């Protein structure tokens, strides 16, 4: 089969690799019909993780079941399914609590003591191949496959967003404890930040502020119903307080992560977290879903090299704020979000900018990594010519 393979910093190619196959009786194999490029993939593409050369990338996956293990009960050949980016067993202590992003069974304990969680095609999250490929092995298929309704083909571009960015955007608002009628400040108008804005709108936020420095992305935020806040227009805290009666936003979502930059394009790892502390009101809550990693040897900042930032903890403490962090437990949300799409209440595909065959994935990585204008969200069709 053909798959997108990592060969080193900014070196990926579509190669012929061994076919995905059943390895355990609880597996299925799916024929991938749509697989997305995620901003998190860029961390590996840029050589900013310890991902091994030869890894098949891709964790936003949707397709048709073509082979079924003998111990699988509910998934049948021909089913159209979408997969959470994180792989759960369904029976460990964390999965039983709904914390499927922190599965103990599927985790790779060699990464660091106490680590939990697994994912397709991702650094430090187990040996699992990614889905920017023609076929994919799905472990614990009864638990991980989300069946799609009869409009699966018609709304495939919406449903594939259930693999990661729509639930992750939703997760940021839940970590931030957003309530109907409240205001929320979202940092980042990339795919996850835009999905956070969509999620906040669905949940009845009174004001949705989305911060970014790219006009094309801010235009999408406005289309969703948010107030765009351009970083070039001055201090974010001052802008937000002016729009909220001097108090600041009720809550905030961090949707950028450890590679955030200032207006000059220089990485400032603590910029967004400290800006959120400043711009969110006293007693407000922060939801942090942007990727932060335990170590970043490629960073220029000394603290960032060891996974740390200079955080305004004094102001955070003095304002009585709270914080929720971590990867999204996709299965906690994806069934209900699927139904929002099915019934016409959510259209996450509106952010898609490019729809390409797998053969064009290397070029798409380059454009997406360069933040070229108009490259907002790329979806791939692995079997397209």
C-alpha cells in the first residue's frame, strides 16, 4: 500500500509499505477514504519531536471496514467509520472513566514514567502506524470505531473532523468550563481554534473572541460568528477588557501550543499562556489543548528545551484562576458531535481549504508548515488518482 512516511526533518514522501493487517483478534482493517493533515503533524515534520524515521504519519482517519478480526462483535465489513485519534482499550481504569486519551493498556511506558495514552502515527504514543495511507489497522475496533449514519458519503468532509479537531475544539471549551451566556477568549485561529469557536457558538457563548495574526484565518473565525482579534492591533488584554466592560473574558482556550510566535515570527513559548492569564477575568478558567511536550531539543529557548515555560503563576494565583489541560478524550464527545453534524447543527468542514490525493501530501505539508495564505485545513483522499 502507499503511505506518507517520515524520513527526517521536513522530509516526508509517499512510499510503498507493507499492507496494514489484522494483528489481534480484536482488530479491523479499514480502507481509508479521507485522512487529514493536522497541525500536530507539523511538530514531527519540523523535527521538533523524537518521532522515529520510517513512521507513517496521520491521526485524523475515516474509512470503510474491509477486514474484521474474529473477536470483533459490532463492526462489520462495509461499515463506514471514523476513528478517534487516540487509541483506547475500553476496559482500563482510565478508559472506564471516559479518559480515553490516557489509555493504560495501549500506552508506551518507555516514553517516561507514568505516561499514558496512545495514538495513530504520533511521536511517543505507541508503535501504531498512522492513517495518511491507503489502509489502517484499528486496535480494539469495537471500542474505537464510531459508526456513521446513512449520510456518511454526503457529509464525509464533516464527519472526518470527528477524528480530532472538532472534539478537541469542544474539549477546550469544556476544560474552560464555558457556560451559556458567558464570553470566551480563544487563542489561535488554526483548525482547532476555529472548532473551539464553532463549539462555543453551539453552546451559547455570548461573546466569542478569536486571536490570531493571519487575516485569512481571522476571516473564517468571523464567518463562524466570532469577533476576530488581530495581534497586530495592540495588547490582547487591553482589547478584551475594552470589549467586556473592563473585566476580561469569562474563560479562555489555548489552541496553539508550545510553538507560538509573536508578530515578528519569533517563537515565544510562554506568550499565549501569559496573555490568557492577563485577558481572562479574575476567577476565570483556562482550557489548554494546544500541544506542549516534555522536551523540545529543537527550541532556542533554554526552558523550552526541557519542556518548561516562564509562567505568570503569581498573576494566575492572585486572580484565582483555574486551568484544565491535556489531549482530548475524543470518545467522550464524538458520538454527540456526530449527531450534531447529522442533524445539520454543525458544519466543521467549512474550514477546509484543500482537498488532495495522497500523492500530493508532501507538497501540502510544506505549504501548511509555511503557513502560506489560504492553507487552513488539508484533507487527503488516499485512493484518489
